[in-house]
């Protein structure tokens, strides 16, 4: 089975203190630490496990810039056989629909049986996978928590639904699935694995290489634009703790003791 996993580079919320810029139109991005979108690791791990059972290969692709190559190498160190960077100045300012149009054009340059995404981007809103499926006219399922390969080019999938219940479906290949975190335990990636793929060539494909319609991507084509960022007002009884990590921990411990949370 030939599987493509769409991955994304995002600000690492564990390593950054996210702040708004002066005019409230974006977050401060200078000096941010970036990493692969954590839900995407579950999608890559699931792809690797499927291929281990059924044969085939796993490719990873991302839409971004030169710096985004690092996450492709990270997923290749995890076990993906091929990474592709899709990059072009024309893509700048694309909204979710634009990114889906870019990925659609790339998918159509290959022959993929299954396309996986993480359940959502940590800096986004879980929209690209569904739009990509619609543009390709492929079946789509979200919040997938289990995958079993059946005969006759079908999958048996489990989905997480409201109330803690699980829904079981059969879905035809090719299809697009967004993978829920917790479906597996992504394997550890060490420095040895990263060094092994450090010199592996990663092709960069632009708009002309994949045949994407320039009118469907970029800022001019965006149907959704972010117009404001703001920090919600603290609710009644809320108290914001300030200072470094150790200072905040000390303040929190004092508050818990004062309010009877700790004896």
C-alpha cells in the first residue's frame, strides 16, 4: 500500500511563551522554537504500522519553506521512506482551502492508496484533511482511532464520536483519514536516526511542478483571513501567575496550600 502523510511545522507550545505582536494581528514569531505538529506523528506511526503489516511505502509531504525540511527529516528518521517539500512564493498567504488545493495537485502527481493527516494542526482548526478529500472526491473520515486493512481495497476503521463511543465503518480506497492522537504510541526518534537521513535528498516542488492553479492559492485566493488575535479577559476568580517557570511553580504551590488543596 502506498501511503502519503501530510505533515506541518508549527510553533512548539512546550518550548515557547506565545505572545501577541504590537497591533494584535499575529503572534510574535521571532525566536520561536518550531517542531513537527504532534498529531502528525501519530499519523506517520500508523502509516508505518500499516506498511509493516501489508507492505508498501510511506511518503511524507509538507507545504512550507526551506526551514520546513527539518520536520520531513524527522519523520524520515521515524521510518518514512521519502519526504517532499512543496514550496513556492505563490503559496504565501494561502488559507486552509488553498493548502488543500496545493496538496490535491501534489497527490495527483502520484499514485497513493491512502492519505493521512493528523487530527488537526496545533496552530490551525482541523480543516485541510476534509477539504482535500472533497477536492479529490475521495471518501473521508475524521477522528480515526483504529485501521484494519480488508480485502477488495477497503479499510475497517474505528472513529471516536461524542459520549466516548466508537463508530465502526468500512471505507473504500483511495481515501483520506485524519488520525486521532492516542491511536498508537509514536516511536522514539534518536539522534542516530536523524543523522542517517541528514544527507538524503529531499525534492522541492513548486507550483509549476505539481500543476496547481495559481488562482486557487495564495493570499489573493484566500476566503478566510485572520483579522484579530486577542487574549481573553480573565474570568471571575481567575488569577494570572507571572514570572519564570520556577516562580510560577512556587506561587501555584502556595495557592494550593492556602486553599486547602495540599496538606
